[in-house]
């Protein structure tokens, strides 16, 4: 009798546990669904506020408009040297960081190209050659976009500008990032307070102000190394944003962008980029505009090396599918030549 009673009690407990588990599972699904809907609506609202057309229906280097979900596209990330503390007039703002990303839809790969701020190139809105950093002051993002298109000979389909405040807030909203500091350094913060940021050499966990200082500093090395640091930081932000633990921070990230970002990407366009992260972090290759220092005019310029620039243009055009990818042609030719050799031919 006691055994029967004991079995009944066990069976009753199991049923209770199953009921509680089912209720908790349903509750969790409901909460996740509500959270997901809330995030989407919040992101849509932020995207609509940030949307600013660049005044073009499409790039002049495109025959027709592109769509991120279906086509290979490019995005120009423009970090501008402005903040609430600086509050500069538009004709005094410069681009402090320029990174062009080309996205290949077939293999979901990304190429990040760093453009040194002092790169000497033609600025259409000024009608002359100058440092590319000065382009922004003429007509905002559009002037910078057209200058980058002329330099790299590829279309810039979309752009995204962020000032110092937005960058700092986004990194903080993600809970900071891990990045390699190449040397001990002291640098200004986003309010331009001298030596406000002190960093030690090595892999560090950085908050927004520290990450900005690492991205901005250029007095310890040169613009090429600065560009590499900016690419590294962009990848670190991407890694953190794609990590499983960051989903609860997305609301804060969306809020962080606030009024400090402008883009011609619509909310629908942005949603398409999730395809690149479905199977984890996409394949990312970092490149830069190679060149040399020039002081022949008494003003410092970074002069692009023409041969290297042509190679870079070819890589980007191929990645965007604007021309056949010829990177493996020489290898294939060698393989064909080997296959054509007689079997008794001595090895060279």
C-alpha cells in the first residue's frame, strides 16, 4: 500500500514538474518574442531617424540600383571629427576615419579598405586635388563619397557617418571590446582633454573612450598603422555584436546611435545584412591604400602608389563582380603548363 502511494506521489510530482517546465518554456518564448518585436520596432524607429539620402538615386558607376539582399554592394564608413563638446559648423568638420567595405553576396565575404585621412586625391566639389579628409567640409558625405569613388574606381552604394559620441556610446553599449594596444600611450578623449586616456601595451578590454583614443591616435606611428587599428577595432565591434551574449544589449546599442549617425541605408536594407551573420562571423579581409609620405610642397600629403592603387582597384572591382576575378589565372596557367610537359621532361 505504501509502495502504491509512493508511486502515485512520484507520478504526481513528475506531472507537476512537467507542467511548470511547460509554463516556463511558453513564458520564455513569449518574453523572447515580445523582446524581439520591441527590438525590431526600436531599430526601425532609429533607422528612420538616421536615414539621410545622399542626393543620388545611385552611384554614377552603377548601371542600375542595387539591393543588399541580392547584390554585391559597398558601404563607406565615415568617422567624423565632431562631438557634442566640439559642436563644429559643417564647413569645419573633417572625416577622421574612412573605411570602405565591399560585400560579396555569393560567399558572404567582406573586404575592409582603410583610406588614410591625408591621402592626396581629386575632390570633385573643390575642383582640385587635396587631402581626402577635407572633402567632407564641402558637401558632407556626398563629397567624401565622390572622392572615394574617384580614388578607388568602384561605386559607393551606401554610407554611414558616426561622430565621436556615437562611437563611444556604441562601444559602451556593447559592454566594451577587446583589442590589442600596440604600445603604451596617452591620448585625448572625446572632449579633447589632453592625456585623459592612458593605455598599456597588450590585449586590453576597452571602453568607448579608450577605443576611440586607440582609433584616433597617429603620433606614435603613422596613418597606415592608424588605419590598421581602425580596421581591427571595427572587427572587434563586429565580433562583440555577433556574440551570443550581446543580444540583450542591442536595445542599448540602438539607443546609443541616436542622433549621432547618418546613413542612406533604409531599415529594410539593414535587415538584409543579417544574412552575412547567419553562420557566424563572415570572412573579413583587411586592405589599405599603399603609398608614401610627401612634403615637396611644404604641406604633408600621403601619396598613393599608382601601381598598388591599380591592384587594389582590381581586387575591389572583382569582389563586387564588376569584372572577372583574375587572381587565380596565373596559378591556373602554371598548372596547365605543368600538365602539358612530357612525362620524361627533367624537373627545373
